[in-house]
């Protein structure tokens, strides 16, 4: 039986200053296959993505999530959504 389990990393990008993202967050972003990030409920801008983008390889799939600061989905639900993506 094949084990298709992956690892879900929850990382923060700091207080909003791109220079304050941690080295550990950068290392994780550089090695994952998929990145989910919260997006604003008012527009398509994501401060988290703008901070992380320079550290995400081009081949990595990115998916801005909703609903941003007013998180209506649980982390478990987000993890389940991530596991449904084709690899």
C-alpha cells in the first residue's frame, strides 16, 4: 500500500516587513511543492504572498486562499484541500 501522506507546514512571514521573514520560513518555501496563502477579502492582493514570493521557486504551485484575516475555514479543512491537489 502506497503512503501518499505529505507534510503540512504552517509558516508566518513576519510582521509585514519583507526583511523580517525568518530563514527557516525561507528554507521551507524553497522546498515545498505547493504554497497556500491567505488573500484579502476585498481584492486579490496578499501581503503574505508579496513577502514570500521572492523565496518561492517558479515551479512551485501557488494558491491564494480565502478569506484572509477573517479565516472561516479551519486549518484541518485547508490541509484537506491541499491533499486533494494532484501532484
